[in-house]
């Protein structure tokens, strides 16, 4: 070819463009690698902030008033945070997630907390919040948990909340309701709450702050606290009235026996300074229940419970503070280690990954049998928790990620079998908790007593922990990586479950991440690692769906409104986010689509969206705690997932380069 010909010039220009693109990719990965390594703790783990809506912080302030243990400085820092996240438009309330509609329950809690903290009800932000509540029917329209809080503060009569007798602790396992039949987060929350409700606890409320102005109808005159649904819901409401009427005749000896049973249940599960269930709501309920039962302020259990709550508080550089619902060190560390594996072969990076694996290995639960034993009594423990420690409640999702990580690390270091004991115990434990339909839930097997979601207490619709597509996809990926012969049947059953749950448009729902993009990524990654043929129509349909949701700027994004309106699945009014884009790109890369135009455009978006600090960020809430009710913002999702997408893209490009030529 003549070096001066147009064809040669074009070829040279293309080569230079490709070279610069590769260099740009390398620079972006290097910047992100350095930034991510800088956030690793000395002992080898990562833990990013985990932020929710306003409710947890508001409840923390109100807990201080309930107990008459007010930390004035912390209260003012939390009040500053609540004001900062109030909607800035004319609605003036608080939403469940960034950009979401005003929510009555969120707004009532935030308003009450700010008023308790000393904000003047006549102030503009308080006036707007109050009008937002009244315009939506008033505080009587709050959800059950908010009304229980209001009852504790004597703002509504106890008939405004469901009848939750502590005597449920005495029900046999075969009864229609038993605490083993509800999810881990529900049972840890409910058990101490039954004590508060049965004894009709009263907040100290030293400043006698009330929010009667938030009711359209006087709380005593209100007759519509409960929405009536189908026949089953109406039946439960009737039982609720009967139980409430008979409560006055409850033998004191029986009540005391039930209280002792509840106490005997939650005390062994206090979990040290990590707290019962390692999540905020049960910790608060236990703390208040212990005070009600006469535990002195200096009692070791009460003091430890308080410290578990204090450890959730995040103090920010702007002088504000908020309370996390829990922490996510196991989850963050697993994903960070996987992300870093192909960023660089330098000694510091590989040493960081090795330290992370050692830190994780030491936290595998190998001895304690938690509540999951009710479904798998013969299984040996082998799971990991989500938090630093949560021995009663390891979760399957984390276990799948960490077991896969350890196996991959052993393979990369040419040390096959180093963690074989750990990965075998993890896989055996997960398979013991496989549900009958072939899927996997987060914490239990076959937690599918769907009729319980009709009880008045369960208006949040999250009383259960059924199998989900995203967790099942993660387990499938892990089993595919481990490639154990004995798992073939479980693997096939899981694939069958996932094929059955695919939606007509090709996507999968996301229970633990927002939403269909997350669910589809979780499943496609699992199917690829399990060896499913990527040419199958159902897999191609999923890829086509993802590509149909790509925005003009090359990114993807999804609103949490898609949990309310499925027509919005995979969309966010053309707002692209780094985490959703990473999931969409990783989905395609898992199936070998490295040269697809949609992938190239997605990578270009991530490169352009990288921030000066080397990582990515976005204000959106990217996961549901409970779909339609409560949402979370994993700060780590916009950090490690985009980097993983970039490194995986580069790795596959290098592997396929000879073929491309």
C-alpha cells in the first residue's frame, strides 16, 4: 500500500484513534484503581456509606426524645441533614428516594424530628412540609410503622395501629402465624415491638412536642386508619378487632410468660455492638423495650445496644450527620476485590486483593447455626453476613459473591484448593437453602407464606423473603465458577427458575438493586458463568431489551418509579447513571459482546462521566430496602461497578484482538 494513499492515511488515522482510545481507557482505569485502593482500610476491607431516605435519621432524633437521652449537638447536625434533603420545589416534603414523589410517612417523620429538634413550625420549610402532609390526607394516611411511632408519642390512639400482641411468641410452629414464617428483618423488628405495643409504651418526650397540626381530622375522631383490600385483608381486619377487644381479658400470667419468651428470643441475638439483626429498626425497638422492661441505663445489654446505634451515625464534613440503616463491609469488600483483579498486576494491587480475601475468610460463619436452621436443620454453617458480624443471619447473596471471589483468587495465584474448604462449605450451605421452585432468597428457603402480607401490620408488603431473580443469578454464577459435579442438579433447577421468571420483554425484576437493569445483569452474568449458550433466543431477547433502553448519550439509567409502574422498567427520562450503565455493559460483556456498538457507547459514557477524584458518583438511590416503600443509596455502587466494567472491557478487548485482526 502506498503510504501516501488515501486508504493508507485513513488506516493510519484509525490506528491512531484506536491507540488514543486505548490510552484513554488505561488512564481512566489507573485513576480509578488508585482512588479505590486509597479507600481500603488498613486491615484489608472496604466499607462505603449506605444512605437511606430521611426516615432513619428522623427516627434517631425521635428515639433520643423517646428515651429522654438527647444529644443536643448530634440532634442539630441531624436536623441540618434533614433540612438539606427536603424537596426544594414547592411541594416541600420528603421523598423515599432522590427525585421521587413526596411521601406522607417520610414527611411526617422528618417534620416531627425537626420540630422536636427545635425548628419553629412557622418557619417556611416547616410550613411547606405541613401543607404537603395535609394536602395528601394528613398524618392518618401514614404507613403502619409511622403510626406506631405516633402512638408511642401519644399522637394517635392505639386503635390507629394493628393489634400486635406479644403472645404471638407462644404460637406453635404449625400456627398460621409464627415468627419463623416471616423474614429475618421482620422477625427481629417485630419481637421487641410486640413488647412496646402490648404494654402501650409511652415516650418520655421531655419537651412534650406533638404534631396534631398534621391531621386533617382529629386523631381521636379519625375512623379510616386502615385501608380495606381484598377478602383476606378484611378477614384479618376483623380478627384484629376481635383480638383488640379481648386484650383486656388477657391473663397477666400469660402476658408475662410471653414477654419473657420475647426477651429470651432477642437477648441472645443482640449481636454485640453490631446490634440485633445488624439493622437499625430492631436495634431501636430493643433499646426502647429494654428501658420499658426496667433495664437500668447502665445495664450492659442496654449500653451495648446504644453503642450499636451510635456506630451507624455518619458525621459529614459540612457539619451535618445522618444515621445509616446498616453497614455493608462484606458486600463492598467482595466487589472491590473482584473489581481490582484486572486493573493492574503491580504488587500493591495484588497485595490489597490478598488482604481483602484474608479479611473475608476470617469472617465466614462456620460454627453458629442461625435462624435459617428452621429450614435446613442438617446443614453446616458456611455463609457470610452483609455486615461486620451477624451470625444469626448470614445471607446467600454475599456468600455467593465471596465464595466466587475466593475461588477466582486461588486460580489466579495458582493455589488451587487454598480456600476449597471455605468455598465448599459456602456452596453446601447455599444449596441447602435452595427453595422448592429452584430459586434462592436472601436469607431463608421457601419463605413464601404470601397470605401474611394481607395482615394489617404488613402494609409495606415486605414481611417475607421469597426467592428472587437477582440472588438466584448470583448463586448461579458462583456455582458455575466452582463447577462442582455435585451441584449440577441444583444449577439446572436454578436455571429453570430463572427462565420461568423472565418477563415478556426479556428483562428480569431486581429485588435488591434498582431495578430491571440490575436484575437482568444479575441473571445474565449467572447464566453466562453457568455455561448457558448465549445464542439462545431467551438470552438474545434480554440483550435486545437492554440495548433498547440505552440513552442517546450512551448510558443507562432507571428510576425507582419502575417499582410502581412496570411500564417504566429500564428508563429514567434519559438520565444516565454510572451504576446502571456499568450493569448494562457488564451484562453484555458476560456474553462476549465486547465489540457491540452499545458496549462501546456505554464505555464512552463511563469515561466521560469519571470525576476528578478518579471514581464516579450520583445522587440517586440505587437499591430498594423494600420495593415501593423504602430505598437505599449504596455509595460504593457508583465507585466499583464502573471500574469493573472498564477493566472487563479492556481485558476482553485484549483477548479478542487477534481475532479482530
